[in-house]
C-alpha cells in the first residue's frame, strides 16, 4: 500500500462514513473530506479533527503541508 492509500484509509477509519478524495504531491497533501461527523462544527473544528488523524504523519515529517476541505453531507464546498 502506498502512502496515498494509507492516508485515505486512516481518514476513512477516523471519521464516520467519510468520503475522502486526496492529492499527494511529495510531502504536500490536499484532502477533501465529507462526513456527517462535521455537522454543526466550525471550519476550524473540522480541520482540527482531520489534523488529529494525520498527526503522526505530520510530526514525522512525512507530510509537510496539508490543505483540508472538510464539509458535512449536503453542504456546498
């Protein structure tokens, strides 16, 4: 399993019913996540939740830059 697949599985396992799309270029990640777990949360709270899942990858230097687009189902994004 490559890093991209590993990251996708980690996010899917960490968030309820998550739909994940990501683009990994070197150590830079763009991730779009849709999950009902984000309902009622602010944009900052949503990002924090995803950062918690990716924390080990960031601390190890595997990921250097992460851009997160997180929304609840039915929201335009």
